[in-house]
């Protein structure tokens, strides 16, 4: 059980699901000991407060010493309360007694009820099923525990704040919802409670009550069952749930200071939570549920979910996986990749065939298993390098398609920011997103760093610029992630001479892509423009030394011309396009300071 000083969430726009079943109390007392006839009360019950009706029922139950007649369904006031609460008559009576006693004491025990009704506590326990039904309907909260000093187990009952408010307003729609929630809606609901606390519309004690009640009602969720077993404190539980929700919905980390301000109303609680996390005393750290990282300034801390927590979340609900896939930018599903025929020289073809074979799921799993048995890194890092337009990126796509692996495309420009510390945060988010995919997908996805020289370049002199310090920090993060990397990473680059040696050592496979020779260019021309004769394709291949990307540019211009002119481009036109493309490559000047 969670700690139950509970209150329940309610949504005024939804009706409570009613549940009723027959139950009766034993007894011999005449019906008139409790029953007020409908004719004598109907005139004023419409205006009588529900609180008064509950008080009347509780007093009659006390007068009868909990020995009530079997025909309780005929009692008018009881029927009104039963209809409002959506439970059985017996359950309404038990609720009325707990409601009455709750005004005297916040928590109501079995002994309190027995003393009020002047009957044995064992008599109350006879109605455990009815009490449990009130709990399932979220009309009462049950807290179970063990008293070390008294030496026995106990149960205490509470009336949720939302139930009291519904009764006070005589508004049935304000009663707690009884709809079971999936994991994401559950976390969103808890987030609403926390926002209400931050805005001052909910006391902290009521926040604990509401969250605990909601978790208890959805205790059949695997996530909730496992969470219960962690035995977290109230404060740790709320912080952990907020972290789960924020990271699933908004990113890779959550600011600790902001989270504590959002949850806790007093400075003392905020300080204790931060202190316990930083010093590793919190169960959240001891159980490896969260970890901390430094923020932008010295006193800043960010809370991240560990791999253990991410695995726990992603195993629970397919909706979580779908949500994360939608939120991860740059994700390319293998089913959307169009198959394309590529042309390689013998060296490239042999190495790419070997690599494709290694990345077939059956082989990949065998390799990973063997590497782990020998305490060797289980991940595979690959470097495609060579001249522009030689098919490095497209080869990655085709391998992903053939091995049925999704691609997480890293946009290098998106990982760099003008704000100090933001770039490091973004690169961490890239690997966090990748780990989410790794945990959720059957086939290990590929993380692709295109034009990787922009981020894997040689270290900068940190004394000369803040930019160099930031880029070095990014590289340190990537190198650290690659230490225990278990996935598939492919990096492409045109400038291997600019690569840092520390990165070069971490690439298991390095494949160089060359500009195609005459024979290969002939095959490409014939494939891209089927209308060319073999002789014409040979002429273009011999005359224009272009990469596959250059040929692709010419082919696109040919297609545009045929569309606009409503006729096929002539061979002379194709040669003119080739001259322009080739001249562009020859005349292109270097940009920057590298010569």
C-alpha cells in the first residue's frame, strides 16, 4: 500500500461510474427503528443537505448498534444517499459512519467505528468486502500498517477531500472518477495535481492524498505494482512521478530546483530533498531510479531517469513507446526508406556486404552475446568516409532498410547552441532518445551522425575561446557514451584528416568511399537515364569525372526539363548540364580557414 492520507481527483465534466450490488445486514429490530417513511420526509429531503442525511443514517446505525433490518432498500433517505454515492445500502451506512467520525478525527480506525456503534470490532471486519468496495469506488481511503509498539496490524479510513466537496455541494459529478487509467494518462493526472499545488489551489497534504489514492485505484498497472515495492517516502514518490512525466513528455532531464519548488510548499522540504539526492541518501539514488547531473551553474542540478527507470516505463504501455517515437525528432522508420540501387567498386561492395551481414538481426544478437561473454564492448561503431556525393549517407539508409532497423538521424546544427551549457544538454538528449528507442524496439536502431567531422573534429584550445570549451565538452560526452555503447552508430564524413584520434580508435569498421570509375559511372548513367544508349552512357562517363551525387544532380535537371518542355532532354542538353555541374565542382572554393 502507498501512504494513504488520500484525497481523490475529480473531473467536473465527467460522471461517476456507478456500481451497486445487493447486500444486507442481519438483525431483528423492527423496521420502524430506523425507517422514516417517504411521506413524512419527502417534503424536506429535496432541500435537506446531504450532510444532514448522512448524519441521520449514522445516528440510526448507532442507535441500532449496527443491527439493522434487511429491508433497508425501502428507506427513503438511505436510498437517496445510495443513489448519490453509487454503492449498496450497507456500504452507504458504513460510509455515513466514517463520514460522521471523520469530523472528529482525521483518521478513523476499526475500533473508532466499533466504539461509535457500540458493537464488537470483529463485527466491523465482517463487512470487509463492503469496505473494499467503498475503497474501489474511491469513496474512502484505507491505510493499512503495523504498529511496532502495539504489536498488531491496523487499518485506518479517510474521506477524500473531493468526496467531501462533492457531498457539501451536492454535486454528484464531483465524485472521483472510477475509470481505470493507462500509464501516460495516470502521470498526466498526477501532473495536474502538482500544478494545482504550485498554484496554491491544493494543500501539500491533499496532494499526497490525491496521488496516493489515484495510484491505489490503479494498482493493477504493472508500473504501480513495481513502484509500490520500492517503498519510497511521500516526497520521493511525488518527485519520481513528476520526473517520469516530465522526461516522457518534455525531454531528457528535469531541473531539480524547479521541481522542488513546484512540489514542496516549504523551504525545509526542498532543502532536505536536494540534500538527500546530492549526498546519495535518497532511495531514488540507492535504488538506481534517478541520477543527477550538473546544470548550467554551480548550484544547479538536473534529474535524469536511469536506464532502469526507462526500461520500467517503456515496458509498461505501448502508448509510452508510441509517444516517444513521435517525440523523437529525426527518427526515420525503416519501412519508409525507398529502396535504391547503388553502385560500388569491388572494395566497397565487399565491405558493405560484410557489414550488412553483421547487422542482420540474427547475426547481430550472436555477436553481442559473444562480446558480452568476453567482457568486450557489445556496440558497433562504423565510419563511412570519402569524397562528397559518393553514397555514404544513402548506403546507411539502404543497410537500415535491408536489416529492418530504424535510423535516429542526428542533425549536427541542432546540437549546437549559442547559450552556454545548452549544447551539452542537447547532445545528451540525443543519446537519451536513442536509449529509449533501444529499449523499445525489437531491432536495435542505428544512430547516424551525418557530416560528423563538425562534431568529431580535433580538440580546440580551451584557453582561446568559449566555443572551444563547449565543443570539447560535447566531445567528452560522446566519448563517454561510446565507452559502454551497446547499439549501432554510423558516422559519415568528407574530412577524415580533421578527426580527433580518440574518435578514430572507437570506430570498429572504417570504409572509404571513392568516386566511381568509368565503368561504374557508365552503369550509373544507364540506370538513372534508361533512354541513353550504352554508347552515350559511356561517353558521359568518360568525359565527365563526377561522383554519384553529381550524376544525381544532372538527372534531376533532365527530369525538370522534360516536365517543363513536355519532351525528353536531348543528349546535347544532358552534356551541357554535365559541363555546368563539373565546372561548379572545379570552381568551388573552400570556406573557412582550412586549406
